[in-house]
C-alpha cells in the first residue's frame, strides 16, 4: 500500500522497484560520453526499417526485449505495460510493443513519459493487482524533427536555444520481487504554464513545471537537496537547467551541487553540435535505464531524485497562438 | 487493495467508485435519443472559441466543472486527473484542464480512453496514495475529421462503414467516499491486430480487441453474459457490434441479449445521417458519464460491464502501410 505524504507526494510501500532496465541509442548518442552504458547502439538510425517512424518503434521493441532478457523473463510474465511517445497518436509505442501481447495502457506525457510510466507502474503494483509491470518510451531525431519542425531534407538552421531530439529508448521492469532500485516516493506534476511560446526553447517552457514539482516534493517530504546524491532532470538541457536553478533559488532552495540533466549528459557539447543539449522522451529514457540504473545497482548512487519534464504542446496549438505548458513528474529512488 | 483474478483481471477492494459524473455534447448529439440525459448541450459547436481544437478543450473544461459542481467539490479536492483525447499530443486535455491546477497524468487510449482513465484512477485510489481522482476525455467531429480524414470544407463523401465522431466529453470523479457506482473488476486490454487496414471501418478494426478482452474477463471471473444487466461497448457502432457478437459466438459466448453500444445509442440512425454509428473518445464518454451513470445511480441498472474500444493508428501509420491495431479496456460496475 501507498500513502499520501503532504499535499501531492505519495509514499510507496517500499517493496516496489526496478528489477531490470535497458537503454538503446542511435549513432550520434553512441558518439557521446555515455556510449559504453547503452545496451545496444545502432550505426544505421533506420534500424533496417523503411521509415523513421518504424525505426522508432523498433527502438521500443529492442529496449523492451533487452530489459526482459536481462531479467530472464518472457513477455507473458509481465502483467501490464505502460508506454508512450511523442509521435501523433503514440504510434511508436503501439507498433513497437504490439508483438509482445502484454496488456497495454498508453500514456502521453511528452518528454516526461519515462517518469510518468515508471511512477504509474509502481503505484499499480502497490495497488496489489499487478505483479510485474514494464515502462517504455522512445524518441527519434528524424521522426520528431519532421513532425514538430521541418522536413529533414530541408536542413533548416537551428536556433541556439534549440535542443537535439535523442534517438533512443528505455525500458524498465518493475516488481516487488527483489528490486535493486526501490521507488520510495513519487510526485505527480501539474500542468504549469508561464506563457513561454518559443517552440525552439523547450527548456524554458519546462523549467517552471520542474521547479513546481521539485519544490512540492521537498515540502511534502520535509527534505532538502543535501539529502540526495543526485537530482536528475529529464531534458531541460543547458538553458532549462539554469532556469530551474534560478527559479528554485528564489524559493530559497539551492540544487546546484546535486543537480544534473540527462539532456546535458548524453552529448558532448564541445564536440557535438547539439546547441542547448539533448531532448525527447528517449533522452532521459535511454540515460536513466542504462547509465543511472547501473550506478544505482552498483550503489555508486544510493539515493536519487529522477524527474522527467515534458512540453505539452503540438504544432497545431502553437499555430493557434497557444503558449507551451510544461509538466514534470518526480520519482525518489534508493539503491535497495 | 486490489488482487489479480485469473490471468488478466484485477478485482478491486470494492470501496472505490464513481461519486459524480457529467457528460456534455454538441448540437447533433442533442438531436439524438439521449438529448435529455446530457448535463449541457451546445447549439454552437465552436462553444464561442475560435478553432475546433479550442472548442474541444472547452468541452473537457465544462465536463470537468459539471462533475465537480455535482459533487460539491473544488479542483483542489482532486488528487490526480487522468485524461486524454484523439488530437495530436492530446492537446484537448492539456489546454482544457490546464486551468484546474490538478496533478495530471496524460493518457492515450484513442477511443478507449474513458475506460482506461476510469480504471487507472480506480486502481490508483486502491493503491492508497490518492483519495479522489478524476477521469476525463473528449472528441469533436470537426477537429477529428480534419486531423484524421479530410478538411471539413471539402465535404467529402463518407463510406457506409464510416462512423460519425461525436462532439462531446465526459468526466467522472472517483473516490472511496460513498460511491453510488462501485468498480468491482477491471481488465486491461491487449493491442490486438487482425490486419484490418480500412481507416473508414474502425468498428471492424476494434471488434477483435473487444472480443479478446470480454472473453478474458468472463474466463477470469468465471461469469457469463447472463450475469450482467448490460454489456456496453464504447463505439463499435453497427458494424463492429455485429462482428463482436460473431467473434464471441465462435467461442461459444452469446452476448446478444445484454449487449448495447454507445455508438449505436447516441444517434437516431433513421433520422440522423451517421452511417455506422457514433465514434470518438467523446462518444462513450458522454453516454457513460450521463445516461449510464444516471441509470446506475437510480438502480435501473445494477450490474454492468462497460468496455471502451480504441483504434491505435495515425494517418502516418496508415500512409506507411500499417494495419489498424485495436484495444479494449473493461470495467465491471455495480450500483452500490
């Protein structure tokens, strides 16, 4: 059983955690500093498929299969799978996970999906109705770029605030059966909108949501940044990360010593042309499910906050003059 | 606490149920047989907004506010809201529910969203971490038509198998606090694909998923159609409903006496030009949250199965030669 702590945080039973996880990534990500942590990398970003969308589906299939294999499980052992992605109607997830035959709950949290799926999976297990659940998400630079921005072939100039959508996916299997990374508390994010409308500056659009969720979590749990080894955000990138720290300083909270961001970690800013850092559901999915989980399993990290952020817009909402609301979902994990 | 029953069904504690619900609908729906059951109907399908997408968001805002008002609750009383819709990146939900300031988990189940959000909300409450949860979804004929098919102004001819996307929304508030319609069991659907590829025949694409989920539920709970007052599907419409009955007859199960479908009920087929019936997330959302809930509250209905079906495709997946996978999520409810 879980219980509510403070206003918005839920404390879980302490029995549910991640028993297996896998991250896969594309060729550009494989040239970055985390290259050795991924479970599989691809030199061909089409993964042998005919379209970018089918390639993104394949990323999810592969991440899910790696996670299953590492846990010595088959798809029939999983009671429910929670997945989502950035593509219209979440087709990467549908077509990527169709062949597994696992009961499926589609999620939409934009780039917050990895945290959303893990926290929902953990709560569903804590309800007693499910033994094993899987959380999956992905993004692909080429499918995202042409859906949200411009045709790839156009070769458009990118603004300095733009982030580079990661080609990658992550899958995590949760259970009460001897997890090595336990989900302690979760905080569900609110739709937060400070009226940022620049679709080439997602970090700025998402930072207010991140500040809101993180600040609420500290209040609810009566803890502070010093209590954690790492406070890892999803894909705020270089600009959003600075804004998050600035917003929290206003509230008297300094996270600068503990904070890192998957969008900053996945690429080498000096050698790779990614402007404000990595983004996309697959950014924190591939980083969290490979590098971070490995460091939790080895107990190099013992007590961390993982908070993925999402921008809840579409090209249509932007064309109709809407601002870009953000959301941030938080998970507190410990090594055993 | 919940517990697993059989292979795929979860039996809840019996404490969680729907304490308030509201359905709103557009002008064509208001001319149908359920006109008096809706909580609000609109003569102007733009609802005073400038675009169809903003109008659809407004449907969600209004449905949510009606449900809150009927329960004498304010948004701050709700711990979490689960919502989704058919529009790219689920913008009806984001922009429709942004102003409420409730922690938000975006869902994507296509037209199965009403069942998915209600069942997930019920399980989250049964986990112990949340007291009150809201489930919301919507669709709008004009926003769906132009996104999935053709510009409205084109006035394209519709095939006889085509269904009419309902302009409507539904919102349900769940709690353990004196519910009048209790969630007994839920069965999460699997992505089911019998390689139907006609995007103008969604009923056929979704029927196999409905048959799979319903048959699994009967097996898991050791019950049969005669045990229920009503087996209500989401929006299979006239063609999909016949296919569902045919598929189940092959397994030796006859639901013809108990079965009805929201896509058949919402319009008057003889007087309204809707071909194979109603469809869209808002179809079963508006019917279930108004007419069906009222009949449960009055105990005219005492023991029902509500199963919403969704087609997990996008125009892009169809253009790339993919078939249309379906999904169906099931809820078993009783009057108190």
